[in-house]
């Protein structure tokens, strides 16, 4: 496929990733094969959806896989065997380091998505969300830079509010919503709203789409 202006090629061949051999090792082969599934290159066959990747000239994409239709915005880094699925957008200043992100996700700006994080499809990650993989951090990072198993799993259709901190060892269930600023230290059940830091979960209200936008006056 022709490259667009400002797009740079990732160095890792897609075929190699599809076989589950990332440059940094330690990737989950199941997610790899899902993310690296063959992509139709005919826009007509794909309902004219834009399939070209957009990697901003000021972004860093290195030894990683960025699928068709994905966007990597300015000053974002996608590094060390990271995987970005089809039509997923990686916002400015976000770091995707050895993590795996599915299709149709929207990752906002200033997020830190670290090795061992596995994110499903249609996931919204608000600005400034941090995914941690080291509960007792120290300068010695051996084993943390390419973990052999997922440290955080975010299932499909999850939304994570601005500034949330996701601690290692949790799974956020399908369709859950994490409130802005929450610290998630325990797994979140599917389809609930998780707020504050007290592990309380509330059912998502049925009218949530109507409550999305609020104005000051
Ligand atoms: C959690 C959330 C969905 C709740 O929405 P809501 O139900 O309409 O909120 P309400 O104003 O009715 O608040 C309900 C209760 O939750 C509390 N609450 C709301 N948001 C909270 C948050 N982020 N952290 C802790 N408590 C929160 C309210 O104080 C209120 O508490 P009370 O019952 O003790 O009075 C929403 O506040 C939120 O955090 N959304 C994410 C926003 C975001 O980050 N967007 C992405 C960037 S644009």
C-alpha cells in the first residue's frame, strides 16, 4: 500500500509478527494473531473505510506493529514489540511500550501503556491514564520489560476515564467504565461503573448515552 505523507514504515515485518515472534519477545501469540490478521487492502471491499495508517512524522514507531487504518499522533511512541490494531488511534505524547491494543480503540493523549498490558477492541482510554506493571517498583526492571504473561487485561468495550491508574494484576471486564481519577487495584466486573478508590461498583445507568455531555450553563 502506498505510504501517506508523514508516514514511516515500522521495521518489524508483519509476517514475522503474525508468526508470534516479536522483536522483543514475550508477546501473546493469541493476541498477535488476532491483531496481525490479514488486512484487505481494497478500500471498496472494505466499504471505503480509510485503511492507510497515519503515523505522524513526529511520532516514534519502532520494532512494533501498527495495523491498517490506525493513527499514531505527534510525540507518541509505539515501541518494543507493541501491537496497535486496525483503526485504533494513539493520541499525542502517549507511550505504548510492549503492550497490545486491539482494533477500533481510542487512546487519548499522555497515556502510559506498559509491557504486559493487553487491551481488547473498542476500548476508550482517557487522557493521562497509566497502566502499571510493577507493584513495588525499583531500578531493577528485569522481567518487567517483556513479561511472559499479561499484567493487566482490559476486555472489549471498556471505557477508562481521564487520569485513572490501573495497577498490575487486574482485569477490567467487558463494557465496564472506570471513573476519572480512579485507582484500580482490583479486577472490575463486566458492565459496571467503577468509581472512587473504594472498589465500589455501580451498574451503568441505562440512559448513560444521554448523560455524556454536560454544560456549565
Ligand atoms: C463515573 C461517572 C461516569 C459518573 O457519572 P454520573 O453517574 O453522571 O455522575 P454523578 O454526577 O451522577 O455522580 C454520582 C456519584 O458518583 C460520584 N462520582 C462521579 N464521578 C466520580 C469520579 N470520577 N470519581 C469518584 N466519584 C465520582 C459523584 O460524586 C456522586 O457521588 P454521590 O452519589 O456520593 O453524590 C463520571 O463522573 C466519570 O468519571 N466519567 C469519566 C469522564 C472522563 O474521564 N471522560 C474522558 C475524558 S473527556
